[in-house]
């Protein structure tokens, strides 16, 4: 039987917790960010820049930064935008601290979104 005492439980911190989701969750020294999107209708480069500003902000709120990113999952509405997104990403990633990463194509929440980025980082 599992030990359910308070001492055995992992502390969980939720950042910007809403009814549906939190923008970030911290547990066991790991920060999990919700998928971030930019302004609908903007170019993929503009949306990527906006997303990365939010990633920086949320990581700072959790007490960490982009040098501690472990994994990034990037969804593009159209893989034809891969090079444009990578141009922004490559300029943002801290040299020597590139995370593991996967990029794929997916239908996003609305056709106006061109990129969504999900990040997991260490504290």
C-alpha cells in the first residue's frame, strides 16, 4: 500500500493556474510549461518570437531560465515554416545549452496559430 502521508507527497507549485490549465507546473525540480502560442495571424517568425518571450517569462516565474531547458516540443501548422521558425529559435537558444527537441506538423487550436512550443526545464 502506498504511503499517502504529507511527508511522502511531492510539492507541486502551479503558476498562473486557471480553471482549465496552469501555464506552468513545478514538481520534483522540474518545470513543465503549457503549450505557448503567439498572436493569431502573425508570421511564424513573429509568433515564435512571442512564444519565446513567454517561455522566458514563465521560466523566470518558476525560478529557472532557458539554459536549464531539458526538452522542447514544437508544433508547426505547416512544415514549410520550419526554416523560418528555426531562424528565430537558433538565435534564442543559449549557446552550449540546446535542449533535446522534436518538431512536427499538427493542426493547431485555430488556423491563425502557426507555431506552438511546449518546454520542460530543470530548476
